[in-house]
C-alpha cells in the first residue's frame, strides 16, 4: 500500500518528508521519492528504487532545499520498481509534481490523448497521466489568458481549477498531492477512495495518507472526505467539495501514541503486527458485541435487521492480505449464514 507525505511551513521540508516516509514503512513499499521547491521556485526531485535508506543517501549527497514538499512510498502496480517509476512524477515541462495512491482505470486512453498533444512520458505508471493531465489543463488556462501568467492573487485559483478539471476526467481511486513550479507556498491535495489527512500546526501544515507521520509534529488533524480538494499553505487550510463548493472543515484531536507507529522491540513491522493481532481484534470488536442481548452492533452499515435478512448473496472485494482473509471469511460466512459468498480482487 503506497504512502503520501507533504509539508509546508518554516522547517526544512526534506527532513520532515524523510521522517514521514520512515513512519510509512510499515505499509510496505519498493521505491520512494520526494519533491521540494527550491528558494528560486524550481522543483527538486529525488527518488530511488529500494529502501528509504537509499533515498536518504542520495539526499545526503545532493540535498533538496526548500520549506515545502511532497513525498511518497510506492508499491508497484503499473510498471516495475525502478527510479523512473518511483513518485513524484512531473507534469509538463517541469510545471508541477504529483504523488498518488490508488489506481486510474482510464489511464490508457488519457495517455494516448496526451501523447497526441505532445506530452512525453518517462515512466510506465498511471500516475504520470495525472501529472500531465493537470499540466495540460493549467496550460490551457494560461493560453486562454493570452499567454499572460497568473498574478499572485490568482495563483491558487488557477491551480485549483486545473486540478478540478483534471479530476473530472479521471476514473478510479486516488489520494494525491500536487506542488507547482514557482509556487513555494501551496500544496494541493485531493481524495477519492484513498485516505488523506491534514495535520494542523503553528505556522505549518502537514499532509499524509494516514496519521502516523504526524505523530510528534501535531495532534490536530483534519480528515478529508471523498470528492474534496484541500488548498494547504503554511498559515491556512481551505477545503472545497467539488460539487458543493467550500466546506467548513473540522479539526479533531489526534489520539495516537508514538509507540503505535514505531517498530518498538520488534525487528520489523510485520512481526509487530503479528504480535498485535489479539489487541487489534479486541479493538475491532470493541463496542460491537452485546452479550446481554446476544447480538452485534454494526455501526455504519446502515441496514436494518429486516434488510439484512433479505440479503441473498455477499461479495467481498480486497487486495493482498485482506484478500487472503476474505478467502477464509468466505468459508466461515457460508457455513454460519448459509449464504453464497464470492471474493474478488478489488483492483
């Protein structure tokens, strides 16, 4: 499962991004990369196949200065684990950089169209399609303004419009973050089906695909919902629903202790997860089982007992370890509930 981190503030972004990527190692990955915006406005991209230590060594040899940036750990889906396929990916002529979790289902047709428009692809990923598509939308806006660049007051509006126009053309799931050349003050984020959270600090903001990279930096967090776009600067956060317009985001308190995201005494994260299974199962069932009434409470299912009794077939979609768990669950549910169950790859 891929991971996303982002930062904008007064700290050196490279250090924050590397720290965040290491917190995401437990998700599994085969390559990693970061993009910062240099003081002169240029994008600085460093990425490497293999462990984060390889990326860190590259950055030690050639630092990536800047107070804003995005980073990513990739689990290869489209294309093998190579430096070229690692995120971030560039859109246009170094116009912007994108990191992405999820799968774009119509990337082939979009890629053919973009290639016909003259965009050059350097990787075999579906994510690079997103980068070039946003660049295409942004360049079309600039052309419509008679080749005049955006004024400082219009920068974010143009970027947001370009991103939303690109998202309208995507089919599939995504959690993504974007930074733009010459805009060292803003990160854009968008979600559809892939989690994203924003950490709220004092004169700084953080972005991540889950809360673990935020531990130690802030305990204030904003969860993005599907179809929302976040405009993140050091001192502000705006959330826009693509159908409903601006929304009032809610800042929640992050209640996660540092040891929950560290390996602790274990040699690696998989071993830690194995030994945490009893606690994880207990937490999963907490508040669900009603021993007195001999029943269970399925909050969020939004089905009444009468509706549940009318279910005639169950389909489970999952990937990786969840897929294997579903295969076991298939036999258990069929035996106990006497209902036909099928398991499909979520992709």
